[in-house]
C-alpha cells in the first residue's frame, strides 16, 4: 500500500471535476443528467489522503466535501469550463464530471408557458466547450490528463476513440445502464485505457476504485508501466 504522505502524489496540485452539469432552459427548468458525483468525489478524497493539494470543481450534487479538499461549486458546463481553466496550472487533471455536451441557445427570462394547440416544442441547443480536450491542448497542460467515459455499449471502442481524439493520457471507462455499476451506484467497475495498454479495476466500492485509479496515475507519472490487466 502507498504511504499517504510519501507517495508520488504528495505535494502535487490535482484538479478534479465531478458531478453533472445543469443547463438552464428557464428559471424553473433545466437539462441535467444522472451523474451522482460519487466517483469524482472519491477520487478527490483519495488524492487528498495521499497528500495532494486538491481542487474539486463540483457540479450540482449534495455530497459532503472530502476532508482537506478545496471545493468550487458550479452549475453549468460554461461555469465548470471557467472554473477548471482558472485552476490551471496543475500537475494532474482528472475530468470525472458528466459535462453536458449541449446547452440551450438562450435561457428564457421567464417561465416558458405551453401554448394552446402546440403539441411539440423544439429547443435549440448549442455545443458546450470540451473542457477535457481544452485542458489537454492547453499551453499549461498538466503532466497527466485523465478523462472518464461512460458508455452503454462498445466501451473499449468509444473509450479509445476519446483517448485519441481528446489527446489525454488515460481514460477510465465504465459501462452505464447496467445494475450495480455506473452513475448512482456506490460500486463501480472501470477499465483504464492508455496508448498501448489497459487495466480492469473492480467491481469494487468507488473509494477503493479511486485509490486503484490513483495507483495507475502514480505509476504513469513516475514513468512506469501503469500495470497489467
Ligand atoms: N467532457 C468535458 N467537456 C465536455 C464533455 C465531456 O470535459 N463538454 C469530458 C468528461 O468530463 C469526461 C470525458 O470528456 O472526462 C468524456 O465525456 P463523455 O460525455 O462521455 O464523452 P463525449 O466526448 O461527450 O462523447 P459522447 O457524449 O459522444 O459519448
């Protein structure tokens, strides 16, 4: 087991994003997703236990702040984007948030009312910035950039696609939409992919998985092979 205060993460600045984002439609409605934030919070907690200086950019979740973690609460993808970029430079960025890919073009100033005779309603959505890809391409790129991929099918195919497209060092992928894993569950199973390898972790409680993920991160930082599958 890694010694909490003498491991490779001790003294490093680690930025973690966690939770969903809420994209407002009007003052009472929003577009959200089913991310609970538990995995990202567990990663932030585990990094702080190892002596890292942790900033946690949290979407709207009702979870307690892990001990020793500096938390920045945000609501929308735009706010998360701003908060993460403001947290750079850092040594490690772990993007565990389920960031909305699209947001309403306009937020209605008053509550939208249904119209008599109108059976359908079309909302115009626009793309949000890809925070993970931007951090990976930033002039102040962290030494290690880690993304997550939540997939319902073809997990490896899509995870490896994101690894390459977003130019990140590691992708932690999980299957969602199956019982006992994914967003709301306390347990999860992850497969970590990197260029030339992979490692399966769990099923295990998210706290344990977070520590295993940080072991992989630590080995990668020190130049070692991240481990075997
Ligand atoms: N991500 C991000 N900013 C976005 C969208 C995603 O930083 N606007 C990050 C997430 O935090 C995660 C990774 O990208 O680390 C994968 O997110 P996901 O939503 O699964 O992938 P997408 O690239 O959005 O692809 P798709 O929705 O098509 O699966």
